[in-house]
C-alpha cells in the first residue's frame, strides 16, 4: 500500500510541476490576470477539474510560481553579499549571479517583472514579501561589515533595499540583452557594475 501511495505522490508532483511549467510558458505572451485554468490544463492534457487538486485558483498557481522563481535564490543572495571579500569583488559576484540567473530562467524573470505591478493581488503580495525577505537578509549581512559600524537599523535597511532594487534593475538590463551580441552583454555588465559601485561609494560617505 505504501508503495502505491508513493507512486501516486510522485505522479501528483509531476502533474503539479507540469501545470506550473505550462502556465509559465503561456505567460510568455499574456498576464496572469488573463490566464484561464482551462488553457493551462489543456496544455498539460488533463481535465480542468484536475487543476483544483493542486491549486485553489490561477492566483494560487501564480504564488507558487513566485516561490519557484525566488525561493531558491535566498542562500545565493546571502552568499553574494557576504563580507569575506572587498566591495568590488562582491559587486562583480552579484552581477555575475544575476546574469547567470537571467540566462538560466528568462521566463521566470519575465513573469516577475510583469506581475510585480500586475493585477493579481496575492501574486503582487508574494513578490513583495519575497523582496522584503531579501532586504532583511542583505541587511543582516551588511550589519556584519566593518563599514557598517555606527549605522542604525533604519539606515541599514534603506541601504539593503537600495541593493535589492538595483539587483532588479540589473536583471531587467540583462533581460533586454538576452539576444544581443557579446559586446552588448559586456556593456550591460559594465553599466550594472558601475551602478552598484555608485551605491557603495555613497555608503562610504553617508553621514546619516
């Protein structure tokens, strides 16, 4: 009996992932608010009623896509802003991480960019909550840095949000450069690096 239940659980997980993948593909051409569950189930080849075994609604599916897109990035973000290296090395590592993530997951990045200010409130809130978690994690790492001596929590949080917002801008820059020449990619890399350096320079001269 347990073996049968295990097979069913594996199949259920496969169907759930197939629904997520199909939705992500469909969302390349439309927003989540216009996506119908019948479109998703048709793409997977299951009955519409099967959708509700995995998600309560398309909004619920969208929240799952947010977790899929951002959930695994938390440890990488923490490592990126860790204080073991100097500022320039940390920035180069952050830019490289973002570029690699865009290359590997362009559909997820497009989905987040569109839905961050889209018409589905639970998805907007899920993205906002994930970004707030990133800011808290960045703040915790920045607080360990000797350059943060004397900074209060509010200023550290403001700085963390600046870095997180700049990471989003950098992701957008690399999205626009996905199909361009190596020279254009290098130009984007240099621009993103200079923008993050500007935040670092401002940090060193911040008087509070």
